[in-house]
């Protein structure tokens, strides 16, 4: 079977075209990114798969920028390695990190959207729109470099539009009102501001399970660490203050040291993070994918779903969602079911 037909059947994306989409987003070419995405979508690519492959390539470029020898890994195609080197030389680490964070958030939005293709396009718009904008720290440096003019205005004459409070704050002390003569002219003792009470150090945060650790990384808005815990770490065992894991090949070399340092910052206590020789549990991403596949297979085996798939050739189950249980009518109306039954018995 032809490779393009296989990709179309499975909803996969062409890796080379995903790299082209990355280049258009990095260059801020929204029109080109729209066309490339729509071409892939029209040929059967799943929007979530396109964004996921795009995120994986961003991760690869980031690792090449941090450790150039990563591009020598023969597990990646020659074109992918060459273009990753080129992007790593042109793009800053902050831009790559920002794109990674926006893709992670965007993938979750597309998964929850009723129109995944339209939601994916909105994600691409956001990424391309900020591609040529400075990051917050770069903007601060630009303001500091151009701050000489504002300093000159502060040191010289006060603009007429300045508020009264600003004018009084920069007037020299010599123009202050003279003190009145007499006994009242003696300086009044000033009360010292009360010393702030010593605050007790925050209590150490206890973590007893790996999902709690991943959730903590999300609460701290450290999306890179959260993604690494989900995709690159296989848990061996965890107890408060100690974590044993096995790493995937895609894990960063600094991941263990980063985890130990960040856990100490987040929990207020020292953590020992070690790499074990044991196989460990599957990664959270693998577990989620297995559960997703199991739900889809269970849905496909349902007689009603089989009937729908039979009526629409080529249709397939792409997502299974759990609906919130509906409240009984008695609960929704506020009536007590027991009261109604008593009335019937009387």
C-alpha cells in the first residue's frame, strides 16, 4: 500500500510537511501556514496529530540547540536533522519554549473542541502572530535601553501634563513651607513604623504519588517539566522526598538534576531523584493512549456504532468522551422521591 494512502487512512501527517509548517509559523507567515495545514487536513491528516508532530519537532529543535550532538542521532531522518540544525541556529531558546508552551495548550483546546480543524487554525494564528514579537524579557531590555529620554525629563523641568502629586514629589526641599514660630515650631517626634512580625516558614508540601507530582508541575505553570514527566519518565517508585524513575531515550540529560532542584523549590524540602535499572511503569502518555485506544475499541464493538459505521463507509471512531450523568427528575425539581412514594401508598 502506498505510504500516502496509509497516512490518510490512519490520519497521520507528513513529517516533511510538518517541518514546512514549522518554518512558516516561525517566520510569521500566517497565510502560508493556513494553506499548508488545510492541504494536510484535506489529505486526511488529523489536526491533533499535526499539532502533536509539530510539538515533537519543536522539542527536537530545542534539544539540538541545547546539545548540538543530538542532531547526529541516526534515529531521525537526514532532512529532519539538517533542518533542525538550521532552525536551532536561527531561533532563540525563548522563542522555542514559547512555541512549545502554546502548542501544549493548543493541543488540549483542539481535543476538547467540537470543530478540531478550526480550533487548530486558531492555535496556528496565535503562534504565527507572536513569532516576530519580542519575549517579555527582551521587551524589558528594549525599554531599559531607550530609557535615557524619560530619565532626562524626570531630572529637568516637569511637563505641564504631570499630575500635582508628581510635581510636589520632585520639588527641592528649600521651597517647603517655613515652620511657624513659637513652641509649636519644635519638631514633633515621629512614630516609628511597627516592625513586621516574623512569618513562620511555609510548611513543607508532601507528595505521595506520581500524578500529584505532575499536577504540581502544572500548578507551577512549568509546562516543559510537566510534559517531560508525562512523556519521558517511567515511574519505578515514589515516596515523600525520594523519586526513582527510568528515562526514555527522548529525555533531556539535565532532567534528573532539574527535577531535584525544582522539587526542592516547590515543596520546601530536599528531594533525592535517581535513575533506576528497573523497567518501571509505562509513561503517563502511553497509559493515556492505551486507555484511549481501549475506549475506542469498546465503542467500535457497540452494535449501534457498528450500524452507523456500516451506513457511512470510511467513517471511524476518533474520540470517545464521557458525558456527565443526568440528575433524576426528582432531584432536578427539588422534590424528595420518598415523599412521592408515601403519597402513592396512602
